[in-house]
């Protein structure tokens, strides 16, 4: 757990050795599963991402998919040359409501029935593993070393919209583990149909796919074309912002705290932050501080990173 890290300058006798903690003494892996991709990361005790990979892998319940996931995990472990006994566990993030046990999947409309997924993975993940909601995981990663005990709402703007609520720096799950499901607040009564089956949900107006669909699923290309003045992209972005600002305002007047924009869209929002702040302040009936709206510092690996940090945090708290 500790290592020599050089020595102090001599004051006349033998040089005193510098002893520091060894972040690589233990690592954890994070696996973010979406309908079409998996993100895999390895994180050390200093919450540094040692390795990160994103793979296109369509989710299918069955041996073929589970074996593919197992191979991805083992390939990353072998390439890192980390001893297996130094692996704390594998955090698995899912766009789903997860039970308090970290094993049961209560609600996952983007997939077929996942009620038995934890047991099905048992033969393929030979380390301790734990399920976590993807937005909660993303928010946890964002605030892990940067929360200062403050209240924050994390709004995850990915291909599904979710969120996380932090009170005094701690993740608030709610009585039934459903806290932060911002994507299913009603934004437009009887509006567009949401994948959950209801109409007018935030997800139907603020999903990242509404933008990336204009560029064959490439969100980075969408923002490149937006910067270049593409008319279709500009119109889609302006409509997206109109709805996003309403969501931000609703969250802010409900909780009166910072709103942190993350997820896939959050990765590209920084150049547009002042415009978003301007629109939000104009819409808010109260004196919203522009600084109440911030942007995530992480990229699309945030959910996988947060899932891995579950084991890092657990380990450090027991030392």
C-alpha cells in the first residue's frame, strides 16, 4: 500500500526517504452497458483512469454476449499486468432502476426483462460485481473528488436522460431507488411518445440521439457541423436548447442548487454554456446565478468510471 518515492535533501546525515501511498496497489473495473455499446475502464486508488475502451456491442441476453464481455474484461486485465488479487471488483452501470441490493434490476425499458441478469453474469465475471444506475454512476464519478459536501443536481444528457441528486455531497437514492429520474418528468403534456410508454417526457426532447440522428449517430460530427453553420443542425440545437432550459429552470426552482450538465451532450456543451446560462436566467422567475449551471469535466466514460469508484470508495473507507 506504500512505496518509496525518492528522498529528502540531506541535512548532514543519511537522506530521509519519502514514503507515499501506492495508488496502483488496488484497482477496480467499471463496465457501462448500453443497448449498443459497452464502455470499460480501469481505475486506481487515486481515482485515476488507467485504461479506457469503448466497444460497439449490441446487448443480447445469452452466452454469446456474456462471453464477449468476459473476454473484454480479461483482455484489459492482462494488458495492464495487474495481479488478479489486486482487483477489488467490477462495477456495472445500466440505464435502469437498480434495487438497493445492487443486484436486482427493477425497471429497464431500454432492454428486455433483466430480472435475472445478475445471476446470469455470475459465470462470466469472476470478481465481486455490483449494479448501479448509469446516471447515478456518472454523477458519482463527477463529484467523487470534487464535491466539497455541496448540494448538486447532475443531469445526464445521453441517449437516455437521467440524473442524480447529491445532498451534502452524498448521493440521494430516494425511498424506492428512483431519485433523479429527470428524464421522465412531463415536459410537454400529451407530447412526443417516450420509450417508457408515456407522452411528453423530458427524454423525448432532450435525448442526445435527437442530435446525433442528424449525423448518422455521430454526436461529435453534429457539433462540428453546428460550429460550421449547418442549418439543420442549428435548428435542431435551438429547439433542443429551448426544452433543455425549461428542464434546468424546473430543477433549479425545485431544489435551489447547482445543476451540472453531463452525459454525452455535456461533453460538448462548454462552448455553449454562456448561451445556456443567458437563456436560463431569462426564463427563471427568481434571480438565478449564472454559476448555478455548470458542465461536467468528464467524457462518455463517466458512468463506467463511477461504477468502478464504488469499489475504490468502499475499499478506502475500510482502511
